[in-house]
C-alpha cells in the first residue's frame, strides 16, 4: 500500500515519455522501489502530485485495472 496520500494522486498518460517510463513524486518512487524492487522501468522523480506514465505503461495498467474490477465483481464509476 502506498503511504503517500495516494488519494490525491492522478495517474496520467504522457505520450511524450519514452516507453517504460514513469514519473512520480519522490515518496511514491520510494514506495514503488520498496514494493517492486528493481523493475525494468525507468522511474524518474517528478514534482507534481501526479504519476505520469508512458502510453505503454498506461495501457498495461488499464488492462490490469479492468481485470481486477472484473474479478472483484464490480465496476467503479
């Protein structure tokens, strides 16, 4: 669970980022590294209260999120 106030974070697709790139505030970057270790994603530190991801990561996350919602048997609006 991300301890940074994740309720205030937006996940935003950023087509101008290179593939496999994520930009997030430092506390979020620390949490990602702590939870996932050294993954094959270029994780950069940003200053906005948002997480920006390349289009390929955004598509992957969207697919994962859809599967999670289907498994849970409900859909958030």
